[in-house]
């Protein structure tokens, strides 16, 4: 049994979209929970088994999987027929894994530090900064519609979700803006947003 613990308008929204993209909506139970919000609303939910009461958390037959990139890779491998990730031994596997790790290890920390107004030489040497992140995306998308080439993948969903959440953060580079629009304009993205709106409305 697969269960996703989800809070509306949070990082777990991209997992809701992925489940739709995988055609697995009838295979995964989505269980809404509350989380503390930056505006002071919300609270940890005793029904959420995440050790830090965060989302997303996926349970598969009682085994927890945490962190968006790990959950996305796990689900893509459970449903390989959807073609959202190269499987082991297939072309593009290395770049796919690299992008998934780059998001969590570089991109998200850089954006968090930037929006928090944090500056320190150690942060710059460890993660680099916004110019380097934006240049990396611009170069990768210079001659292709998606990060791995012609097909949308879970790497596009994960990395593009940053700009669905914060459109104002989208780099002012034509190919990156076009790519972000393709990622956020997908039917599954729209349905995930509509689902969240219904949850928020109670």
C-alpha cells in the first residue's frame, strides 16, 4: 500500500502532481495533514509519521521514504511505464540522477539562503549563488525543451516546481522562462493546484 502524507500548498504538492503524471492516482492514497506555516498558522499533525512532522512523506507497506527527490525517484521506479525517469542501464540515467541531487544539494539551499538574506563565503564556496544556478539552467536548456532532452521528466517537475511556487524567482532568460511555463502549464500541475485549492477551502 502506498500513502502520501500531504499538506496543501507545500513541497508535497509536486508529489501530488507526479502521482498524476505517473497515472497512479488510484494506486496512492493521499492523506492530508497539517504543518506549521511561515505565517504562524498550522501546527504539527500527530497523524503525520514524518519524524520532523514535515511533508512530503511516502509510506510503502509501512516503510517511510522522505525528501522530495527520493520520493520522486522511488515512485518513478515503481511506475516505469510512465517514462518519467530513465531506469538503471538506460540512456540519460546519470544526468537524471545528477539533476535530482543538484536540486536538493545546490539549488534549493541557494534559493533559501538568498531569500533569507544570508551571505557568507562558506555558503558561496559550498553551494555557489543565484547567478551560478541560473547559468546552469540556462546552459542546460539552451538547445533543448527539457533538462534531459525532448521529453519531460521528473527532474523537470522537481526543479520547475520552484518557479511554480515562486514565479518571481524565474530567471529572466528566455529559454528558462519558456521551460518553466511548459512545466507549470501541464494538466497534472493544474489538477494538483485545483486539488490543493479544494483542501484549503475545507
